[in-house]
């Protein structure tokens, strides 16, 4: 082999190894931030879980004391929420497990499955609430308005506190991990929808309790409020289901403009064309890309420069977590042999 070519190969291989080590270090830091974020999510959901459990017991007591079916329906709604929170906590813990030989991308998609289960719980609760409202309309029963109103006010306060616990993440996120998440995971979004749904339901119960407090025979108010707010909760789950299906179908992330990436790469020096490109969502927070490009005849140093620029652009500017780059180039036999000796994956297409 030409001594100059051999020297270039050694230099290129050394730089490539340094680039790989740098990428591993960067990925390790990202994993640390990600796991820290998950620990906060589990803590937040656990706090909300305790609040909801306590208030569910209070509402069951309120039902026994006042005979209010609305309080019973709301307590069963909270029971569904508790089931959803348990699923969320389990799936968040599973998604922290590192990749292995069976699950190469890790267990992060368990959170997608968990989010869908949470949505199914919401749908079941909505169906029950609507059925219970119809039953209450057909078989009205006088309610203890004073106790009903007191518990309705307490329920709204508890649910607002739960929402604040889940929403309060930006300030302590930066302080604890020095990292601001660009996207919420689906489990936290599903949990947040649970609590928003509880707040909407609490407002409905509160409005109904105020009306019934002043007009004990106006049972229709309770029915109408419950059906209306249940419909709003049902609509709010649409976006979670849409995102979950897109990720499970390995669709491209919505925030990533693939056409823009293509144009940027084609505008690079020496790049002739993009032979193949695949972009898909591994999870809400992780994106993968596989790309194969054809470049003009280049020296090894130029090849190294193109590879580094591509990695920098895709990994850092576009924040793609898993990048696989294959470069096809018309090489001389001598140069091709040099690459093969160094163990580099470049195909000679001449």
C-alpha cells in the first residue's frame, strides 16, 4: 500500500474512533438526563396517586352519607384513575431498563402501551358516567345538598393540587438535571389528561351541587353537566391515541422535516445523491435514522470531513438519537483496500 495512503487510513481510523467515543459520551449524558426525568415523573405520579386514593375514600363516604350517585360515579372515576396511575408507574419503571440483546432500543415503548391502557381506562370511565347519568335522570332521588356541595369544593381543590404537582416540572427539572425536556412522554401526558378530566368532572359536580343546593329537585342539572364534561374528556384523549399509533407504526416524528434534511445533505460538497433514507420514532423522546448517500471521488480526509459533518448535523442540530450512515463512493482499488484493512464500512461501487 502507498505509505501516504496508509498514513491517511491510520489518521482517519483514529479520528473515527474518537468520534465514536465522543458520541458514546454524549449519548450517556442524554441517558442520564432521560432517567433523571423519569425518576421525577414517577415521583409526581406517586404523589398524585396518594392524593387521589385519599379523596376517593372521602367521596365513597360522601356517597354513603348523602345518597348522591354523582359522588359514587366520581369515586369510581377516581378508581379508574388509580388503575391508570399504577399502569403508568409500572411502565415508566420498565422504560428505564437499558437495551439488551433482546430489546435493542431498550424498553421505552412500554410507556406507549401504558399510555394506551390509560386512555382505555378513561374511555371506560366516560361510558360508565354517561350510563349512570341516564339512570339518574330516569330514577331521580333527593340529595343532601350541603354535604354534596362541601365534598364537590374539596374535590376541585384536590384535583387542582394534583394538576400543579404534574405541571410543576420546568424549574426543578433545570435545577436537578440541568436539562429541559423538549417533549413530554406519553405517560405523563396521559396522566395529565386524567387529572384534567378529574378537574372538568369536579367543575361539573360543583355546578350541579350548587344548583341542587338551591333547587333540590333540579336533578337534570347533574345529568347534563356530567354528560357534557364527559364528552370533553373523551375528546382530549384523541391526541394521545394519535401520537401513540404513529410511534407504534414507526412513523416519522412530527417535529422533524425530512425534506429539509434531504435538501441540506444534497447541498453538501461532494454529495451526489441520497440513495435511501429512513426516519422513525423509537419513542416520544427518541428518534432513529438510517441513511445511504452517494458521494463523488474523495480522499480519505475528505471522506472523514463529510462523515463528521453529517453526524454533527443529524445528531446535534436535528437531535436524532440513533444515526446509521452508509456512504457509497467511487474509489480506486488501492484506496478501497486501504479502507478494508482499517475495518471501515465503505462500499466500492465502481
